[in-house]
């Protein structure tokens, strides 16, 4: 077997390097910040198996996507690793599988313990590296030390979500409880403490978010200029996806939604293969990953490049509802606190702008509020504590949120003496970086006004 070079490039698939700073310094700073909040030791588990390789009926290998908390603290995008933080000694210990040259022949170079740790330490910045089979004896020793020390600490921490069971993190908590039971200690979740730091983007992650936004903008503009070439949702989706990925260093942030006509009324439409029909709208929900950050954008455009009067009215209502919401976005408020603003605006605007002004009628597919208007964006596209998405968290500078009001239902109105009726779904989404005085819309340059969209699409649709 040909010997591979043990350098940073060779490990690029298993160690995520920051594009905007010294990776070792960045990850070490994050670990230090968390340890300052802990009064006992803490265990983090990476994903335990690589996707697609452990089930008998799945014989294909797919790209590894790491548990976000573990990736945030270590940069390691490899299965079967653990991190232990010991705040009393300000020490961090990384546990990795033992080296397996035969497996590497199939899947490439991996971080593996082979009697020495200098190479792994040099890459990750973690001085103490040990084989995975030493994890639980190591944890038991820590439990003995913490429980018998001055004051006798009666708990240890692990990263898991108390109200969420069945994932590898809940298994970690269960395994840790077994180790702590002889010492009379319990397991506490460090998720809330962890997200206090993780929800606030540092300079390197803000830079990655901006690059993801730029890649998304350029791909969207390129797509608008080629609109005449797309006959199906699939044609459009594939063109947009390729445009984003060729400009980024990562995969899609999530599977793109490309929903034409009535399909836009299905919030998580994934079929993406029906014909695009002239005169209808197509709703796009799309984004790309750069480094460990994402873009998350929604735009709704007319297939033939021109909004009809009913479409334009509804589109403007959604756009104006976003502006009403943005007036309340600032540090010191929570997403839950301001979450009803756009939905109340939309209901009032439907009454005044459609029903009264155009003898209109409407039937929504939901009761006033179809979905949340905001979520945090970070290591995950929907960031925050599982089950709550941290919606009670008070906004702070550096936090990154979506703004995505929408409207979905059956609408009709009289325009220029003619009644227009249609089942329509519209969503418009921007990504907002919270600042000391309010926010900065990182997606502001991605076209979204009726006039700008029609102008950009006109050459491609005439």
C-alpha cells in the first residue's frame, strides 16, 4: 500500500480548518470559554459511526457530517471520537480510535492512535491524545477525583438534550451514568452552557457566513439570467445547486426546495420534478455551506418573469411583513417575544389590501401562523437546543437568525375589472446578523423586490 503524506491537506476530510484564522487557536479558545463555565468535568461524543457503512442494506459510503457540538470544539469530522474537558486542571483530552491501515486503504487517512500522539496533537492543538479503549477508565478516575475532593462534587456534565432520546448523545448520557453511579454522582446536560457560546458567531464564522451568502447570491442571479432554459422544477434546482456549490467549499446547507405553482403550499416540498408552468410562481428555499456556516434563503419568483396583479399584491404583503418584523429585531429581545409580528401584519394587510381594496377573498391553509418566522443559524442550519431551538434565548450581538415570513392558501381578487383566483405559496427569507444597535442583513444584495426580480428576469424570459 502506498504511504500517504501525513500533513494537513491529507487530513482535510477529517479536520475542518478555518479559512479565516488559525484553526488550533480558534478551537482551543472555544474549549477554554466553555471550561470557565463548568464546575465539574464534561464529556462530548462525536458521531459514533460514519453514515451508510454500518447497515447491511447500505453498501455505499457517504460524506461524514459530524455532531455540531463536537465539531465546534475540535474541528474533527470523523466518527468514533470523544472529548473530555477537566476544568479543575484546565486540561482537555481527546480520545480517538486505534489506527487501522486496512480501513484507510478503503476510505482514506484517519486520525488514529498508533502509540504516539504528536501528529494528532500538532493538527488539533490538543496535547493529551489517547486511544478510545481508555475512555471509561479515564472517566472513572475523574469521577473518583471530583467526588472525593474538597466539597465532593456530585455531578459531571455531558452534551445531550434532556427532552430528546434515541440519539448518540442520549446514549452518551446513559453510558456516563453507569460510570458515575459507584461514586454517587449524577449527569447534567451542558447543552445550555454550550449554546451560550455557540449561538454567538466569532469573526471567523461571520466571515464564513458572508462567503456563503455571496456564493448564494451569485448562483441566484445566474439562475435568474437563465430562466428560459428551465422546463421543470428539477432543471431549475440542479442549476441553482451547482451554482452554489461551485462557488463554495461545502455541500448544500439543506436539500433545496423548488416548488412551482400549488406545490409551494407544501412547506417542505421535496419532489422537485414537476413541470414549471408559465403564469405561476416558483418558491425556492436554498442555501450552501461554507466552512461550518450556512446561508438559508427563500425567494419566490414568476416562472415567466412577470408577476400578475394578485401575485404582486400578495408578494408585497409578505415583503412588507418582513420589514415590520425587522423593526423589532435587536439585542435584548427573544425570537419568541417578537415572533407574531409578521403574522399579525399579514392578516391585517390581507383584509385591507385584498378584501377591501379588490373585493378579494382568501382561505389560508393554517390558522394565522404557518411556521416560525426565525431560527438561529450556525453549525446547524436550524441552530439551538433540540426541542426548543433556543427561541427563549435573548438576542446578543453576533447571533445569526433567519427572517422568513410566508403566505400559503387560496386567494382571489378583482383587478382591472377581472377576477383572478389562484392557490399560491410565497416565502421570502433573509439572514440577519445581530449587531449592537440592531442587525445587519447579510443577504440584502440577493434580489427580492418585485421590480428588481422582473428586471433581472426580463432578458431571459422575453
